[in-house]
C-alpha cells in the first residue's frame, strides 16, 4: 500500500534537477531587508595590493568578486546538466529547506468534511433547541442527523451533523430552567461551519516546482495528505581541515592555536542547504590531502587553509597532480583573496578557503554559497542595499566584505573585521559589500545576509 505522498511523487509532472533549476531561475527570490591566524602567511590579506597569496602573479589572475560568484553558479548548473541529478522522495520531517521538484497538489479536499470552527452547539432550524445528551468530539465518526429544534454540543474540528443549520458559539447561548438552548444573538445560516473544500479541492495545485520547503509548507503538505515530498537532493559536502598547528580542545599553547573553522563550517554549510557528510582533519600532509580528495564522492569538497604558495600549502599542487580545472584562482576581495574554485569532475567541485577565519567566511559566501544554492535549486536572494552609518575604508583595487549590524534603515560597520578575527562577524547581521576605494557615510552598500539573521529558511540548521 503506498503512502499519500508516494502517489504524488510518481506524477508525470515531476521534474529533474536541471528543470527545477531553470524554474527557480525564472522566479525572483525572496526580498530581504581565520584559520591562517591558522596560517601566518595569509595574515597579510588585509594589507596592500602587493601582498602575495599564491603562485607568482596570482594577484593579476584574480577574478573580480561579482564574476567569481557568477562563475560558481555557472559551474553548479553545468554539474546539474552533466549528470542529471535525480529528485528524491523525502519524509516530511527531513524536507525542511529543500526545494520542491514536483508541484504540491492537494490529495484531498481541505477540510475533507464539514467541520465546526468553534466550540459550542450544532443547531438545526430556529431556536430554542432541545439539546441531546451526548456531544460531538473531533476525531469521531459522523454523528447522527439533527432535526429542526434540536442541538448537540460540538467541539472545534468535529464533524458537523447532517442538516445542521449553524454552530452557536458557547458564549452566544444560554439554557433555561428546562434545559432548552436559547441564542443570545442572531443566528446566521452556516455560521462557524467550515464547509468541505473551503481551502482547496482534491487536485488543486497548492505550490509550484521550485518552492522552498518552510515549516508552514511542511504543515500544508501534511494537511493535504502527504507523507513525503519530491525534492531536489541536498548537495553532499566533505570538509577537510588543514594545518598541523590546530588544536581541537583546550587553550592555545606552544605555538598551537584552536581550530575555529572545524566547528563553524559544518553548521554554516548546512544553513546553506548542504548535507555535511564528514569533517576530516588532514594537517599539513600532502599525501593525506591527495587521498582525501581523490576518494571523496561528495558534490563539493571544502578545504581550509593551504591555498597560498608556502612550503606546506598543498592545495594547488594537489589540484595540479589530479588534473583539476581551476575555475577561480584568487578573488579580488578582502579578506579572502587566496580562495579558489576547481572542477575535479563533471559533477564534483572543490572550494579552497583561506585559513584565516573571516577570510574563510568571505570565501564561503563568495564561492560555496552560490554553488550550493544553485545545486539545491534554491532561489537567489533579491539583492538589496542600505546606507552605511559610518565611512568604511576600502582596498585600492579589491572589494571589501565588512561585518555590519542593521539598525533601522541603515547598516553600522563593526570593528574587529580583520581576516583573522571572528568577533565582528559573530555580532553581525550581514556583510556589507564595499567597492574598491571605500564608502563614505550615508553611501548605499549591497548587503549579504547571514543565514541566521535573514529570517529565512537558513536559520534552521538541519
């Protein structure tokens, strides 16, 4: 015997992931309002334009920030086309944040029978009424028929007895000394009765392909008869944490520092719609990195640190060894310049994040977010701007991403925005996109919402 959701999942209008992606691209998204502290050689990321972060000439090969984001989206679309990712049937309790790959059509009338909208009495004909001894409760079989002059106690959500004229609310009725029920205000035919099919009829389309499953949508799907939803699968991500200097517990000591990215990245990636399968600490071991990359079957591999050209920076050599295609090798953004995006296979990519914590956040939002969002067929957020309350110094040539808090109709830049710092981003609502040269007080700046501050589905870390 199939579940209610199973039948709908097999409908011919189900789409593959690439078709779902196309539909999502056509509709607007919802409107919104460092580890190399883990790597000393990345610590110059916030300094002048001549800082070096990779192989010779890497700054000149760096991709402009908007173009880097577009490249990540384009790479994800190509991956979806290449392998034809198949939609999956997901239980409702696991579908939060997924994108519908099939329309949500009602499997039943809502409500599926005439129900009482209030506690009170079901009455037939004009009053006063003789009240039956037994009442009608929600979840019980269809009650007996009423005749004119009769009434029966009824609970909210209970089935309406046949030939009921109206429901009289508890506060709108009184009984006399003989137990007869009298109205205290006019009774209108059909009042406080929810008729069958008031919300929808069986077969009505409730939501289109490309809709993001919110808590309310899960409730609607359950009410409409679904046990499962046909959805675009979550992109699978493996996280590789690099660096011999990293501690997983306790206080920093003897040149060792705490790993900030290992605890931070997995929930952030989940908030971006990913399924984080594993977090592995590789250290500064080129062979271990090669083995981890070549044995992973994730849609996206995320590495932390090792993207520059130091003696223990093994990401570039590993990518060259396996013949990966570098799509982005450095981005004109601060912090986070030495980030990268590589295509390992038609359906597999690697995002290399800088090791400094805030620089890694920059890389996450620049490259991983658009790639994961596109693979998951989530709608892109509608761009928006707010005026900066204070002036922000800019880099001479590169975009800057600066943590801000939102106050009224403006954005207040935060201190502690260096590439190795998390204190600013921990208090932030968004990142302001500051163009080369900086921004004056009152100037409009594009904002990138943080998942937990935007009020969107990303706040649910599932």
